C-alpha cells in the first residue's frame, strides 16, 4: 500500500478540471472554472467556489520530491508543464477580479458572500500562488482583502469545517504577507473551534456529527499544528483521531447516511500529518486505502464539488509517511456515542453502524462486506409529499445488551424544487435585501432546505435485535388512516435534506429498493404496518 493510490485517483480528474476552465487568453472570462457561466451561459454570475480548482492543478504541476518518487513523469503528464502553470495564474487572477469589493465571493446566488466558498477558494489560491512561484501584487492585494473579510465574518449555522478552513486561510495568508493581525485572528478562530469540540471528540456540523466533514476539520487542524505546534491543538487532534479511527468500515468505505450531513467524505491529508507523531492516524488511512484500491471510494466527479478531495488526496500522496505501523484488528465491542447519537457494535465477523437520532439509519457488515444499508421506511402520499423516519430528532431510545429500539414521529422530507417564478423572486431578493443582509437570506434557505423537521401524521418504531451474529430488524408504522398513502418502501441511501457533498454514488448503494406498497394496500384502518427481516 502506498500514497500512489491517492495520487492516481486525483490525477485522473485533472482533464475534467481543464475542461471546466475557460483557457482562452483573449476571453473576458479567462481563468474561470464555472463552465455553466462562461460556456453554457445558463448562470448569471460565476461560482466563486470553482476557483478552488487552481490548487489541484498547481499540485499536479509542481510535484514535490516525495510525490515524485511515487508518481513518475510518465504517469503525470502535467508535471512541470508551463501551460498548466499559466492556467493556474489565470484562475487566481479571475478569482481576484470576479470577487466582491470586500474580497468575498458567491457560491449559489448573487450577493451571497458565502463563508465556505470564500475560504475554500482563498486557501486554494494562496497555496497555488506559492506552488507555482507566482509574483503578482494584484493577487497579494486580493489575498489580503479576502483575509480581512474572513477575519470578522460569521455565518448562520455551526459548520466547524468552515471555521477550520478560515483559521487555516488566516495562517497561510498571514505568513505569506507577513501580517500579524491575521495570526491573532487565526488564534481566536481556533479557540472558538476547540470550544465546540465535544467530549467524544467530534466537531458539530449543523448541530450533529458527520464523520466525513470531521476529517476535513481534522485536516485543517493538523496543518495548523504542523506550522505552529500547540498543546491544545495536539489534544484536540488526538481526541478526533481516536474517534474517527472507529468509522472506517470493514470494506474500507467511510461515512454515509448515518452522519448528520449524509456524506461519504474522507480527507486523508490530516492523518498523514498527524501520523508523524501519532501512528494511530496512519492506520486510518491504510484502512481507507484498502477500500480505495477495491473501488469503494465515492464519486465526487461533480462540476461543483470535485476540487475538495483532489487537493487533499494529492497532499496526502506528497506527505505520505513511509514508515507505518501494522494495521491490527479492532476489538469486538460496542461503542456508544451518546452525544453524537451513534452506536457501533462489533461482534465476531459482524459490524453495525447505527444512528440513534436519525430514526435508526444503519449499515451492517458481515465478513468485511456490506450486507445491508438501510435508511428507514419512506411513505409517499397521493399529494406527492414524502414521510420519512430518518430526519434528525430527539427520538425515544432503548439500548439493551442484544438490541436497540427507536421510536418517534415521522417527518416530511425536504424536497422543495425551484420553479421559474421562485428563481425570479430569489434573484429579486438577492439583488435587494441580499446586498445588505446575505446572512439572513442564507439562514432562511437553510431552514427551508436543511434544518428543522415538520412532523408527519405517522409514528414509527424500529427494533434491531442480535441473534448471535445475525441481525433481525422489525419496523412498525402506525397511522390513523392509510388512505392517503400511495407507496411505501425502504432504500439504502435515502436522504431528505440538501447538502452539497451528499447524494454522491458509492458502490455500496447498489442494493434493491424494498417495496411494501402491496402490504400497505392490504391494511385495514388502524392496523399497523409491520415489516420484519433477518440479515
């Protein structure tokens, strides 16, 4: 096993990044990576997040010696290519020229001034600037203007990965531009972030635990500790690594729908950095690499989100630690994370990963293979509304030695689609209220698409019971009437909130939909739907 797998996975996506970029020096949008804006012309503003793509391009060109020994010139046709360097320069300058006067940028709508997109793209541009040896006063002024904006910026919703990125941006730009104020702001942001870390070791994402986003937060913290060692940061990293070591599945996959944000994210660079002084971190990457080799990584080859993993993979390959501890079997035990609402139960050749605050969503593995992924019962009504069990809530739980039960009210899935009229109204709001209160607009959209739960008129109970190493799942749905229910079933990868990094394809999702519509139609008024299965 080696970091070559990370490098190859990233380098194969470089042609897509170049396809997304306007590479015509005579074009007014030269350097823009938002193909919907410069080529298709179906967007009325450029997505600022897309300029993040300069970093994986710069890493592909200026390969540092450790990565050069892993991926040779024949395997990397972009190495030391001056044309690619010019495309990186163009991308950085387009980011500067398309930004708002205060240095911020938009992601999904005009005047959004998105903290995440502003931080991701600033970090990428500042790192790429140094990698290619760029000299530009315009770019440096842009970095300072954007860092100034980030210093005092907060956002609605608690997204730890965004604040970790901001801290890292301030550190990188502070060292590049030699500005002490950024370092002071960096320290304040780190202190805020560390105060959010739970006693179980995770950082909140919209109030919940998402293992995938936690690896990105850890990646930023490991970089910060690497440049400026700090005892508090080290303690936080140790706690995070100890927690995340439990979440690489037996088949090498990671995360999924039992996390608060439904992601399969995995950012390996932080584990390689921390592995220099915490060998346990390297074992996490080794387990994931085994899955990557077998094709079990998710697909993030999407025009908007493709960049995040590419630069992180390339950095992990560049900083890959050669001397590694052996990967030892994990103890067969139950781990209860009460704050996170997650239970991991390992018994002989079986492993269960279950969310308690998402209605019992789970993944079940036998003999290092995924046996069943289950996101709970879904009911579709004749009006087109969908009631689900997997929305985050404070459900009633009972945890016994050989079983877990969860019960509560089902909720209506968030499935709002935008109409032409919606888009016109949204643009009017963006161009008026959004100019002065972008965070208010963002908060309203979060409530509409992400946070909160509206109860549906159905109650559920899910019981999981161990029979040796077999698992019996019993689902019960109670309804005053079944007349409005048009269809019923269970899927392995259902999600019902909007998250940019969710709903990606992963091989474990290739399992059949279980349809119980006929069973519902046979029910009498007041009779419960009961479904029992044994895996």
